[in-house]
C-alpha cells in the first residue's frame, strides 16, 4: 500500500457525518464525470491516430504493422535482436520499414537462429525482428520443425507485430517416434494458445524420403516403406487435429527433395512441398529459372495426375548460393555461386512465377552459420540477408508486389 492511499483510508475513517458524506459523494461524482470525459477524449484521439496509421501503412503497400505517419522518433533496436530494425520499444507493430524491401515473394523458407536440438536458444527478440523483415518481402513463410519453441516464437511475433503474415508450421521427422511426438506436443500447445488464424498448414517431415532412400529408388521397397511411415505420422497428426475441435482445420502435407516423392506418399497428402534447386541441377544461371519451372512441372505436378488426392503443390525451396566455404564446392558444373548470379535468378524467376501462378518459397531468408559449420561448401550461404540480417550488397529486390 502506498503512503497516499494509507493517508486516504485514515482520512476516510474520520468522515462519520452523513451530510459531509453526501457532499463528498457529489464531489466524487463530478470528479468521476470529469475523468470519464478526459478518458473519452484520449480514446478518441488514440483511435483516430490508429486509423491514420492504418491508412498510411496500407497506402504505402508495406508489410502491415504501422510505422506511424513517418515519425520514428524514439524507435530503438529491440534488446537481444541483431539491431537491424528500429521499433517502438513498447509496441513492435510500430517499426521502421526498409525502403529497399518489396513484398514481391510468394513465400520464404525460414529457420530461426538457434532452433537445433539440444542447444536451442532462440529468443523472441530475434524472431520478432525476423518477422518484421520478412513481412516486408512476403506474407507467407514456412518452417522446418517445431523444436526449441519455434512455432510459439513465430506466432507470438506475428501477433505482436500485427503484420500480414501466415505460416506453415512443421515437424521434423527423423524416423524415431520420440522426435515426432515431442514436436507434435509443441504444436498442440500453440494451437491451444494461438488458434489457427495465422496457420496455413502443417508439414510433417522435411526430406525424410531423401534421407531414407538416399541413392536407392524412391519407387522401390525403401521408398514405399518411408512413405508408409510418414503416412502413419500424418494420420496420427490428423487425428490430433480432429480431436481438438478447431474452428478450421489447416491442411497437412510434407516437404522433400523434388525427385523423392512417390505415389504412395502423395496419397496421404493435402499438399506437397518440393525442393527444386537449379544450382544442384548442374545448369548455368541463364537456364536456372526455366529449368526450375520445367523440373517442378514434369516431376511433381505430373505425378499428381496419378493420385486419388491430387495434392496442392509448392516449390518448398528454390534459390541460389552466393558463395562457398571451399573453392572445390564453388560451382556445380556450370552452376557458379555468386551474388550476381543470385540477382539473375531473382530477376528471371520471381516476377515470372508470380505471373504464371507457381507457388514457391524462396530459399532463403538469411545465411545460416550452423549449416556452414556442419556441411561446409555452399550450404550456409543462400540468404538474401547475411547472418546479421543485412541485405547482401548488390542485391536488388524485384519489383512486382504480390496481392494478399
Ligand atoms: C540474435 O541474432 C543475432 C544476429 O543473427 C545473433 O548474433 C545473436 O546471437 C542472436 N541472439 C540469440 C540469443 O540467438
Ligand atoms: C515459447 O515462446 C512463447 C512466446 O514468446 C513464450 O510465451 C513461452 O514462454 C515460450 N516457452 C518456453 C518454454 O520458452
Ligand atoms: C510409433 O512406433 C510404433 C512401432 O514401433 C507404432 O506402432 C506407433 O503407431 C508409432 N507411431 C506413433 C505416432 O506413436
Ligand atoms: C513460368 O515462369 C517460369 C520462370 O520462372 C518460366 O520458365 C515458365 O516458362 C513460365 N511458365 C508459363 C506457363 O508461363
Ligand atoms: C508441364 O508438363 C506437362 C507434362 O507433364 C506438359 O505436357 C506441359 O506442356 C508442361 N507445361 C509447361 C508450361 O511446360
Ligand atoms: C554438368 O553439365 C556439363 C555441361 O553443361 C556436363 O559437361 C557435365 O557432365 C554435367 N555434370 C553432371 C554431373 O551432370
């Protein structure tokens, strides 16, 4: 109890006379009325200010959220983030836009920093900053797994930033039930906490078929067994969704290397997400966009015709690396890792695919140092941004804004 309210209760105890009490009731009533008027004015001002903010952000075609009417005074880097985005410290929906970024991408592949077991360590400040940046490039992202609280961190970031963004959540499948069950529990909890408003779907498995079949045939026994296992997890996941009384049930699918789907797998899916990488296709940059389109069409879209489910198809990953950690891996035949080549791929693939309705997730948002440590070569260097979230020098974002 503060000193002031202690004084007030002392004072109240002394007020025994009914007439004096009445007088104070009247004064109190007038005071309350005055307070109500002040609050009413303040609310009116705030609401109309919000309207102005909404108008200014929608007319600028930005990523949702609001940067105010140009005033960014008092905006600061979020403590714990990379410090690239300046925002209102009390309201992450008010943040400074980067004029070089344009919402031209159908979607982006996104792995937050530090979501690998067992170390984990991902923090809200960094994920929120990522969502502020990604929302200036696209309105869709896809994750690869659910470990280390990443689903909640992403949904919380979308909620706080109020940006126009939805996400495909995911469960990384390694063939052991425990890995699946752990992530299934994480997703169940975020469905309870956040509902399905920001969720586009659930990918059960990332490159599980590739990892299971390797050099073998995806149509052989190992491919069929891998599809059957994934199918059992997908059925289990659907059963969990059905038990939750959700107001809408998002689709369930899987992501894999483009050549590693088989018809047995497709029959379990609402959607397939296919990695189509021209860099690994041994094609020159000038042929990369057309090769990507043709591979996806001939390998994935064509296979749907043989199924009963006719799943929706997305390119799960496509992009181009900007460098290699070893000279030996700097090229794959005529495919050469470089920033100018990433720019050519952006210029020949993005707007063309938007126009012809190819659904793709660009690979990727930022460079991932952990992959460089683990795999070397070009693996860590596919970002539009570097590992510190700076747009790579020399990169110009194509100008063909998506409609929501
Ligand atoms: C936040 O992101 C920056 C830049 O990517 C990184 O250096 C920093 O370690 C991150 N913090 C955590 C806790 O992950
Ligand atoms: C996961 O992230 C959410 C959103 O920031 C947070 O509320 C929750 O406490 C986190 N859970 C754990 C176990 O860190
Ligand atoms: C886990 O593994 C067993 C077989 O070892 C299987 O019967 C069970 O259905 C599996 N799936 C799940 C989701 O627990
Ligand atoms: C769609 O765009 C790609 C480039 O990304 C192009 O190669 C392909 O021919 C286009 N397809 C159609 C049907 O226009
Ligand atoms: C897509 O592939 C089919 C064969 O499956 C082919 O008939 C069709 O011409 C292709 N479409 C384009 C635009 O290349
Ligand atoms: C890559 O393409 C070049 C020609 O562009 C060819 O000489 C080479 O054999 C190809 N390599 C592989 C592994 O397909």
